């Protein structure tokens, strides 16, 4: 079965950086676009950054210029480099395929908590 395992979260001060990793297994990784999503307390999960199979990236306006998504198909891994972190970036971060198709709704992992202190 598909497994997505996120790691790299933690507590950081405003302006700090973190690098999140997502290891995928049980799926044709190179044949899927991938995305990072986040869910803040009391809010719905929302996409943050996406990377297509050809490496084209896209970012939510709130993180543009601060976050960078990348992937390594040989390692079945996608990363999210987060710089200039703000308190509003505090959330649980998840990776999943992009675009999300129906079957992928069952792929969500445990996520990784990012907390940015002011």
C-alpha cells in the first residue's frame, strides 16, 4: 500500500528555517506530481507547494519566495525548504500526490508539526 512519511518539523523562531522531507513508497513516484499541504488549528487542509512530474513548481501566495519544493525520483522523496518562517506558518505539514485524485485521499500520512514562535 502507499505510504507517505513526513519528517523534519519542529519548533523554530520567527525568521528561522526548516527542511521537511517526505518519503514515498508503494506508488509510482516519478509518475505523480507531488505536493505539500498544511493544516493549521481550526482550519482546513490547504496546499502549499506543488511539483509536477517535469519539475514545474507552484506555490501558494502566502509562501511564495520563502518556500522551495524539490524532488528526487531516484529516492522517492520530496522536500520542502522553508525559510523566513512566520508564526502563521504554524501547522501540521503533509505531503501527497498532486493533483489529489480520489484514491489519494487515503494516502495521507501522519504529517509533521511545524511551530513558529514569535
